[in-house]
């Protein structure tokens, strides 16, 4: 009776009172709660604002300037009025406009765009990493729940056979020791179910933890639909995007170096009131115009040295890209090979399970007539439990490999 209640309780927890959640729920929750993704989002926004700030510096810079000065001369003591003017006052509005050529403007804009592109690429990879971790833990939790259900079925089978064996032992068809041996097997199976249930709760707790949730609710996880996705062409692989952006950044640095050696030109102007109050102060309103020009002449060959440094950095980036691509291709080959091996094992295990189930059915019939050996029956049950667990573990390996392959070969 206690066995029946235990089994009903576990099934009840899994099917009746448990809330159902699917993989998409945990991925969406993890994405919403991830501080890293929030950080990247804010950095991308900041990069956009930096670009707008750069555009703002190209517009005319207007400043209001107010200045007053009084240098008294008392008994012929004081500053030379030729230098100090005695007293001065100015109230001006100054304008400064840098003249930026189209090429300079394009290069500066590209600088900010590359920074933003790099952040967007990093955010996508961070999201892929997060999804991979969530899917992996979800697979583990679902596999444990499937093991619970499989072992509950086995426990139910043992319970039914224990009742039959008890009657046969009472009628002296089997020894009392045979019945006790079988009862011990039933108890062991109950313990296995309890341990798996606790393991499922732990797996579920870790899944909530990775999703950024504080939740210990016992929920039922829906079986995920995890399948191989179509492979991408090499040019579209997300992980190579970072090498491309780094290369473009280095090229952009070369252009920025060249810009620093080009003449810079700006227009200056102001309008307002400026007076020493010594000559028609009421007419000292006016304007002034000017320009500034800076021409680099010689800096000790720094430009060439900086270009050499960037050329070396480009070569390093290319070497890392080529190495990554080789390892990437090799890793995919290994993962696909392992997936093929797991599928081969899956077929073998299904064949073994079919034979083991047939053997159990045969032993159940022999048990009724007293022709079955209890030890052999127990061994057969242990064998089917082992095969079922192997199938479950093999299925976990298969789904984890698919998750890993999709991570590397698909951009979402």
C-alpha cells in the first residue's frame, strides 16, 4: 500500500499539480534577466550617442563671452595704460566652425559605426552563449524527469509482480526467501525513484538559477523540439564577424593616422561690444572674422612607424582568424562524428530493450506456474532498468550534441 501511495504521489506531482513550462519560457526569462545583455544594450545606446556627439562637434560652436577689466592709475602709479587700456569691457558672441572634408567626415563616422558593430556582434554571441547554457540545462532536467517516469513504470511492474509472488510464496510455490529477495528489489526501486525525483528538483532549481529566477516551484517541463538546423556558409558565421570588425577597425586607424597629417582649417568670427570707454564708447559695437590653419610638417617619421604597427596587428588578426576557422571546421567534424556514433548506439540499445522486454514477459508467465527462477527474474528487471537508463543517457548525449552543433553552425 505504501508503494502505491509513493508512486501516486510522484505521478501527482509531475502531472497534476505541477505548472508546465517550456524551453522558450526559460530562454526569454534568461534574456530578460541577464545583466550582461543589459550591459551590451546600454553600451550600444552609448555608442549611438557618441556618434551623435561627434556629429554635433561638426556644427558651428557658438559661445557667449563677457569680460570686464579696470586698472586704475593713482598719483601716476598703476599699469601702463598703453598695455592695460585703463579699463576694458567686452560682450561678444563667438562662432567657431571647423571645415571638415567629406573624406574626413566619412572616416570619423566609420570609427563610431565599427565600435557599435563590434558591440552588436558581442551581444549576439553573448545571447548565443546564454541560450546554449539554458538549452543544455533544460535537456538535463527533462531527461531526469523522463527517467523518473520510466522508473515509476518499473516500480509499478515490480509492485504487481510482488503481489503475485506473495500469494505463490504463501502457497509454497516459491520460498519465503525468494519473496523477500524480490521485496528488497521493490524497495530499491522505490529509493531510485525518490533519488531521481530529488535530482529533478535540483536540475530544475539550477535551470531557474541560470534564468535569473528565484523560484523553487515544482514544475513539469515540456519535451523540447531540438533538431539540427541548416549549416551556414563560412562567410556568414557569426564568430568570424569579430575578426572582420577588428580588421576594419585597424584599417580605420590607418585612415585616422593619415587624417592627422592633413591640414586642418577652421573659420572664426565674433560680434558684440568691445570698448575701453576712451574713444566714442557708444560706437564700439562691431564684428570680427578670421580663420585658423594648421599644417603638419615633420614629426620624426611617426606616421610610418604607426602604420607598421597596424600592419603587424592586421597580420596577427588574420593568423587568429585562419586558426579559428581551422579549429571551427575540425570541431564541427568531431561533433557530427560523435552524433553519428550516438545514433548507432541508440539503435543497438533499442534492440536490446526489445529483447529485455520480451524476456520479462516470458518470466512473468513462468512466474505464475512456478517455473521461473526469482533471481533470474530480478536480474532481467535490473537489466531492463540499466538499458532504459542507458537509452535516456544516450538521448541526453544526442540532444546535447545537437545543441552544440547548432551553437556553432547557426547564428540564432
